[in-house]
């Protein structure tokens, strides 16, 4: 039976309340929709629902809605450049929300006949919403969310950012010192240098050989009499912000909401793999000096409040609504009388950096006086405002403007006192005068510099490219749940699905089985290596640090024959940096606890590179204290890293695509790679010899159509399938199902002496081998990994074969909790 399909379109203007109006449709028009959220033929893309182009009659109601689009002479007509919100209903039930795109109008004999349109699922709107906006567009003013992270550049702030980091206080919404003993906070200054080279040398005479132009500094405290550069120059450090807050900034800027509180929400604060990632605010190559905004504060003459004069009873010498001072030279025969002023001011800055004081004449544009200062403390300046004596008789009007200028050196300035001294002198030696006394802002400090504007210092990258790189990095997928965008790893997305037995709806006479459309090679990679450490490492090892190339020869597939198919690239828009754990230059067996990164080229020149993301941890370095050029000592600092690992005994998530050595825990090969944890379960089964891409024809009932989700499993004749794509005529329910059979990701091992029975346990192939089992892994009793093993103690006799955890003469003792998770595993030997 043909179903009634209704299409509604929003006719309200931008920013107005959504108002749906029903469109007329042709009675025999079929609307075919394609559903796919991830396709094995394009593994790095997230897809959305879309229809084939369909026709809508050029009826009177439709002409009113589309404003006679065929007539381009109409002012204020329908804007087909923009997709409009739309809703599809089937038999009165909501089916899909999304957007309608008007493509064209068919004309017959000069009269409009039909409008051609396409419906798109809601996720596609992100491209439309972000457009070409870049990360530095995420704050439009000081009320924007990311503006809360703006910070005055002071030595104190940088020191705190380097040793502790800052958190955004949940109530005051201001930055406060991070008190965590392990995490780096919401904003920090990690040990990554944009310019100078750094090393550790206990004797201070074994510095590395670098180009002569490169400044190389020893961060170990030494006597200041040494001729070698010493101490960390804090201007080399740049801030880094949690990616989590950039996501909140995107929400704030565009009025969207990502789900962040659920167990499976990728953007959750409990997901350390994402929450502990940071973006380095590296907008320009080199150190931070060029990224700190030059700020200027002007004090006009009429900004001062007149108090009195000394001696009392005199008038305020200002004129023209208190903006000007008028000087003069009067010649009366042999007598010459001159009137001039002394502009006297005392200020106290907040901060110890460099700043400039300047008195400027707004009338002539000339600078009356200027001076540079630093170090804090009160500063007194006196400027003479006087008509040039050689200019002859007459008056000259000055509009004095006092300027305070700094490049992040100070944050505020207070005017302690301000006086104008009126002077009247003649050529016979006579003089008269008085002092006018003023206050400014009641003596309270005023802001001068905003220092570091977080958004202005974001690296150059489009917002959509930033999100796309995050999605590719962790193999994420996104979909709307009401008005909230849910973001999941693909594994979590499929875990949330349910199963439907559709055997009775399948057309038995129409079924094809194809090989999975695989690639001969899949490249997982960052931007091309450009930094000193990675380039040199890649040349030495003939490898690519952080990247992974998947082919038939990869351990995960291990097939002697190459596959047909082309090469596919999953490429991020991010830079990847190799960090160095310093060793004592005087004893290369002494590994310090100091790890750093250097953003320079192979030739040791500062470079911009691509946007850099990395993990940060607070690192104790009390045995290898770092000191800076101000002689401040640091027994802890913010350590940049490519992994979350905090102990040599346990590997945690890395942001390498492949398995790499840990730069800090140098003896560790970290197997918790992006590929193993986020791509393995999706890609490797496709390359399984038993993997097939099957196509079925079916007629799906409306009760299934309206609730079917793309993460659901379909069961046909007892076999479970994942949905790759569904193409369906929503008028009839006739559908082509493109499905992937589920290949078990299992590895079994014989376990003895569990309640005196021998049982088989299974675990994910992503754990690789039986010997790779560790605390936190989950054991199952079925090869589809659905049923977890019971709690208790399991044992297994060791052998010299690969099918046992322990070697001969020992036996495995493994304890599982109620969720089948390993809580302890060991190999005691009698």
C-alpha cells in the first residue's frame, strides 16, 4: 500500500521562529532517500541522509512558498543559495528533519511546471553554518566564551602557566591557578619553544653543536658568571588551551550544542583521550613577542578632575572645555612676557614589563616627550608645554594627551598625582605662577593591556577543518538527537544500536554478494613533517613518526598477497611534533625529567608549521630543577607529550596513528595508537577473508522505517549484518539494503580451573595477542563479543607456544570483575 508522504519547509526568515508550511507534491512522485553515516568505500567521511532529486508541482501554494523563483525580476524573492529547514512525515509520523535545497524550475511553454529539490539530513548544516570562518572568528567581543581566557602577559602569569596552568573558575568565570597535581589545567604554557634551543648540562661546558645564529640555553642553574646563555627565556613559551574549550567556543559562537555529559559522548570531560588534548596558540613563527597585542591608553586633559590650586584661589588654567592649554609670548616695547606650563604626573603600573609614557600634542601632532620604563614602582614625569621662543609674538594652543603604551608588559596603571604648573615670566627676571592640582579616577588603577588575546592567537585554520581533523583523528561520527549533536567514536556508535530481524521482509529472489570494496593501502597521516626532530628521526629510521600505512603486509592483516584497489588517505590538518626527554650533556646515561619540543625546521630556523595538538601533564622535576632568566626555579612544569602515559608500566592513549616509542618513557613501545583504538574494529574486519558486502531487496514496514537507526544490526536468516547504506522509496517502503556481514573479532584461549571446568574465553583482536592481555581488558564467552565472562579467578598452564599467556613452568592467574574486566593478571612460577 502506498504511504502518504508529506514535506514541510520553514518559511520564516533567518533568526525567526521556525514556521513550517506543507508543500504540495505530485501524487505519483516517488521520493527515494539514501541513509549512510559511514561508508567502507570512503572511511574518513561522515555522511548524512539525502534524497535523489524529486519534483514538486508549481501549484499556487508552492509558488507562494518559493516566491515564483522562475521570475528573477522579483525583488526579495526566494534565496535558493541557502538550504531551508524541512521535515518529512510518513502517514502523519515524523520521519526525518533536515534541509531542503531548491535546485531548479522546469518550464513548459513558458509556464512553471515543477520545482526540482533535494532533501538533506541535518548534520550537513555544519558546513553551511561555519562557512569559511576560521578559529580566530570564534570570539566576536569580550562577552564571547573564549574571551574569558584572555590574559595579561606578566612574568607571574607565565611562571604560573608553566608550573601549574590555569583553570576557568566555574562561578567567577575567571582564570585561577590549577591546583591539580597531575593535569595541566584549562590554559597552560607547555615547554615548547618557538625559537631558542634548550638543553640540560650539569657542568655547563657541553652544549650541543648548533648553527652559530641559534641561541642555545642551559636550563640547569649555574653561576651567573658563565659566558654561556643560561635559563629558560619565558618569551619562548606560548600558551595552549584545552580543545574542550574550543568546542564550547564553537557552541557559543554558532548557537549549537554538542552532547557532553553521557557515558559515550566523545566531548565529555571524563574522556581523557580528548579532554587532555591541547591546541598550541602558535599564530606566528618564533617567540611570543610578536603575538602580544600592542595596547595603548590615552588620558585626555579633560579626563582629570580639578581639585584646587596652590596657593589657593586661582583658576583652573585649562580652556576649551578643559581640553587645551594656551601659551603665549607678549612683546610690549622692550618688555617680553611669556606664559607656559609644566605638566607633572606620577604613575604606578601593575606589572613589571616594558611600557612607554608619552605626552602628545593633539593640536599639532608633535610628541612633547617620551620615555621607556620597566620593573614596576612609581614613576614621575614632568613635561614643559611652551610656545617656541623663536616663533614670535602671539599665542599657541596645545591639546596635551598623555599616552601609556605597552606590549603586554603591564596590565594597569594608576595616576597617583597630577599637576599643571602655570608659569608667567618676563625678561626682567620677574615671575609669577601657581600649581593646579587634579585627580584621575580617584587614584584607582585603569586597564592598559589585555595582553594575550586567546582567539587572536589561534593558529590559522578553518573551524570546519578543525572539527574535521578531530573527527578523522578519532574516527568519529555525528548525528542529531533532537536539537543536540551527538558525537561518538564509530565503535561506541555501533555499540548503542539494537538488532532487528528483517528476514520476513527480504525479497528472496534478489540478493547479491560482493567482495568488500577494499583499498590496497590506507595511509593515516599528519601534515608533512617539517620540524627538526621528526625530519631527522625519519631520515635515520627510514620511518614516518606518528603515521601509519595499512596494507596487506601490516600485522593487523598479514596477507602474503597484495589487494587490488587504490590508495586512500586519512590526513589530518594538524602538525605532529617529536619531543625530547633531555639527558645530561655531561652524562648521556642520566635521563632528566625535563621533556620539551622545538618548533624549528631541519635547518634550526623558527617555522610556523600547521596547527599543533598534543597532550599536557604536570611533571615533577624536583631532582632536575629548571630555572629561567629571572632566576626563578621550577620543581614542576607542564610537559608536552604525544601520549597520556604517566607510568612506564602502563601504556595509555597516544595520538600516533601507529605504534611508536614513548619519548618520555623511552623503553616503552606504546600500542595504544589511534589506529588500534579507533579504526581497527571498523577496518580490519573488512579485510577479513570472510568479509562480504551483500545487497538485499526488501519492503520494510512503516513501524520499522520510523525507528531504524544506522547503528542497528539487521538479522537475515540468522546472520547479523551492519548497515553500510540503505536506499529506500519512502512512498512504498521498497529498499535496497547494502550490508556488511559481521566477522567476529575474537581470539580464544583455553582456560583451566574455573570452577573446575575448562572454558573458552574470547577478547578483541585489537588487543593483538594473548600475551598482550593486561588489566582493563574485557573477556567474553562468545566470538561476537556480546557476553562478558563471569567474575572470578581463571588459571592457565604455561607453555612455549603462542596460545598461552605464560611460558613453560609457570601458570596464568587472571581475576575478572562482574563486567568481565581483568583486575589482575600474573604468571607465578613454582
